């Protein structure tokens, strides 16, 4: 499978706008939590580029590899804090958004761990990685290690 057009080369204004949102989110969301959220949404969306990128970035930032491997089956593991579990559940619900929206129990659990601003930023982070996934998958973005 060959990569299709490159967003940075073909649509630099769109790419830069996305990076601007990323810059805000990197300042606003706990970096370790953001990488877990990015990895989880990317697994759900089957985005090979983003799974590769965020698993390696999290690992390079000191995240435990056992936890990274467990993100795919986070509900079945004891490796995540209650706040992380709430964020991962919210990630699943936002990523798999259906006609019913986010279930109240998922939202309320997240709200028990994050204040309103943190919750909005977390939803923004989940939305942003879903945007990246929805760009990378159709463009067949090649994982960095495969391209090397």
C-alpha cells in the first residue's frame, strides 16, 4: 500500500492549523494522559501511522511498555489509574460516537476526575487525534519506521 498525498506538502495551511491546535493541547492536557488517549483512539481507528508514532513517543517519554501494550485491552487490565480509565472510556465513546452521544455514566465518571476545563481540553484532545486519524488513514500515511 503506497502513501497518498502528504498533508504537509499539499495542504500546508491545514497542516499548520492542526499543529496550532496540537500546541494548545500539549500545554493543556497532561502529556502522559494525552499519549494514552492518542494511542487508544488510533487503535480503534486502525491508524497505523498514529499507533506507531504515539506508542514510540510515549515510550520515549518514559511510559511503561506494559501499559502501552495494554491500551488495546485497557478494560481488562489493572495498569491504569481511575482517572486514566475514565479518560480511556471517554476516548472510546468520543471515537465511536453514535447517535446517542456520550453515555451519562461515561461522562459522569470522567467529570469525577477532571474539572470542567480539563474535561473540555480532554474532549478536544480526543477530537484532535480523531481528526489526525481521519487524515492519516485515507492518505495512507506510512509509519515512520516502515518508511526508514
